[in-house]
């Protein structure tokens, strides 16, 4: 809570050499309490509300007789200089007091002139005093008028400051509403992003499950494929047998080697069998088709440490040589 006490100790108007100063104005106290800008005369128990700031964005305070307003993280803005308002009030009160004093003084001189009218000398004196009193009253009236005009100017300035404060408060309210709309838009965007993240997470979990299923299937498939076996062929002739299906045959002879594919009725290899032949020795390997068998492609190895493959076609007695030479 902020509180400031304004003291009025200034004499505004002096009447000739005998004018009396007006009574000092009552002291004013201001405070901001529970979002209420309030005032009261010093010593009075009741506070009077000037402005309810709860509907306005920002913070209000009274600093050095100036009502100020601030948005969060922004500098304080002067709204109303209360010194101008109080000075205008004091000058108006002083002008009124001066006018009353002038009126009382003129009345006193008039009474003196009436009492002294019984004699010529007293009448002349009374006339002179009345003239002087009238001049003094005129001077006091002019001074009072000037003070009143000054007070009116200050009051108009205070009114303009009050309008500026209202405009600033309206602008602050508009800014607060804009900020509120932006916050709502940000909240909507955050909720949309959250929903997208949840959808992405669900998609990732689905993909993870699919990958795990594919991995399990691959492992099962790999487990179902028999291990490739090797057979060493040391002689110069060999006829494919059922156990050669899916195997690798490695020849070791330095003399030419002949490998024969017998009819399926004689040597029934597994359907769609694949046989790989590696020339391990110097002897070239040549594959020949037995009776009733058809062999396509180039059926001979090219040199030592080269290989060719034999693939059984859909027709079990039809084979394809792959990777060989003529």
C-alpha cells in the first residue's frame, strides 16, 4: 500500500498591507489499497474510492504526488500529477478567502464613512477611506479573478490529464485482451502439437511392433533354412545325389573332373535344388546332363578357385548352369 500526505502551507493572496491569509486547506492522503485508488482528508476515518484498478491490466501506485501505471516488465508511466490538482484547489480557496476579506474590509470602511458623515471633515475622511476601500476591493477582486482563471486553467489541465489516463487505461485493456487472445492461440497450438506427438508416438509404437514381428519372422525363416554343407570331391567323376541339394561341392583333382546330373527318377534331389561347384584343383570341372536331363547355360568352370552353380527348374529334369563358361 502507498500513502502520501500533501501539506498546504502557502499563502496565495495578500490584501494591501493589512490583508489576512486564508485558513490552510485540509491535508489530503492518497493510497492504493486492494486495487482501489483512494483519498481522504487527514484525520477522517473514511477513505473515498477514485478508481477501481482491478479491471485494468498492470500495476498502479502514487509516487511523489504522481499517479503512475506500469505493465509487467515495462517502465512506470505518469498518468496524473496530483500537485497540479491540489495547487489549483488551494489557489481557488485562497482567491475565495481574499474576496471575502476584501468584502469585509470594504464593509468596515463603509461603516466608518457612515459614522463620520455628521461632520464635513469626517465625511471627507470617510469618503477618502471609502474610495481607498473601493480601490482595494477592486484590486482584490481583480486578484481573485486572476486566481480563479489560473485555477480554471489548472483544472482544465487536470481534466486533460485525467482523459489521457483513461485513454492509457483503455489502451492497456486492449493490449491485455490481445495478449489473452495470443495466449489462447498458443494453448491451442500446444494442444495440437501434443495430439500430433501422441499420434507420432502411436505410429512409432506400431512401427516398432511391425519391426519386431518382421525380425521374429526373419529369425524363424533363418532357423528354417538348413546350414550349407560342403563335400570334397577327390575323384574325376561324380553323379549328383539327393544330399548334394543345397551343398557346395569342392573338387581337388588336378585332372579334368566330370559331374553328371542324373534323371530325377534315378537321383531325386530336393525340388528347386541349388548346387554350387568350386574348382579347387587345377582340373577344370565340366557338368554333363544324363539321359532325360536338359541343361542350359555354360556348364564348365573357368579356372582354379572359380565356381558355377546349378539350379533345378520347375521341371525337375531341367537345370540351369550359372556363372560357368562354355
